[in-house]
C-alpha cells in the first residue's frame, strides 16, 4: 500500500518540517517512488539559513546487495555565512549507493559498510551555478580474542565548481561533533573568512579508530582517536580529538557516552561529552 509521513525537528539552533509520500513499485518490498517536501531554518555557529526543498526519488533497497537511490530535488536557500549574504536556487539530480555486510543487524561483531552519494547542478538546467558534490563513507568492524573490538571509520567529500562563493552552506562541508571529530562542538571545524567567521569548506577529510574492551554482558569500555577537518586545500591542517567512553548494547543498538579532548586548542578547549546511539555500521 501507499505510505505517507511527516518529520518535525525543533531546537534552538534548528527548526524543520518535512513530509513525504511513498508509492510501492514492483517488487513492492524493495522498489518504491517517494516524493518529498521540506522547510528548514537554521542558526548554527556562524551560519544562518532558510531552505525550501521539493524532490522525488526512486529507491531500490534489496538486502545483501547494493542499495541504490536515484533522486531529483529542487532547493532554494537564503543564507548568511560570516559576512556574506546570498540566495541560491538549484536543481540537483543525484545518485547514491550503499551496502552493509555484517553478522548481526543490531550489534554486529564484524562487518563493513560503504556509501557514496553524488549530486550535481548546471546553470543550463535551472540552477544558479555548476557543481558536482561527492560524499563517501567507509566503516569496518572486527572482533578478536574473545570480545575485543576494533572499529574504523573514514569520511571523504569534495565539491567541484567554478564559483564556490555561490554554493549554499547546506552543501559546504563542516566537521566536528558526535559522528565526526569528537572533542569539538558540532560543525565548528571549518575554514574561516577574513573576519574569523566559519564559512564551510570545499573538502572533507575525517578518519577515526576506536578500540572497545568487553566489561561484562552488554557493557564495553572504549578509547578512540579522531582526526580530520573541513578544508579548502589538502595542505590545510587537520584536527585531532582523543577520548574514552562507555557502551551499553540496548535492544535498538549500542548507546554511546564519550568524554573527548580536543588536542588543537585554537578550535576548542577542555573536554566535551558526546552522546549517540544506533548500530555501529
């Protein structure tokens, strides 16, 4: 049958409202066509924006195979980034691939996940600028010696364009936070303009390595190092965060509580607490 739903998010820095309508195709369990619409207002770090989106996507989501999503969305965004103000209108065709291989959906002991998303725009197709936007992510998990675990993560991203100043902040790269470089606040790692305001980067490079020590059934200790940044050139410096944490394996996946320390004091000081939940892969 057809499905529809809505998503709401309300917080001090971000408010959003979205809705979607999904039509099953053949076979209905793995093929669908989804139409989406949404509005988001954000005032985060040195960026303020309002974004309206309309889109459609074809989803092919079989198990134990590459999952594919082909999309087309229109975005209009008004924004202030640092001292610059702008307005963008983009028609963005895109394609995404992902695959997860693991021995358990909720709490795997070994496995891997690969994901890549590519979107583009052209001034000849109802867009204000030409661009290609690529994001790739890889995760790997292995368990050895009766429960000791190693978890690795890598994120890479890049923007190819002839006018980076026309790229809205929702498509630029920022780093820092629970799922990025821990020890730094959410999206505070970024290139800065002449006034010291964070304006987003052309590239994203983030890597992480975590070791988990089994305490008892459903409890683990963790130690980790994260390294990366949002940058404009590959000679730009990367930032490092280190820390310790505890993991409890709940019925919906591990719940993670981390205490992380930023080693680069120009971007952060002292320690930060990070909380997240969900499957490792």
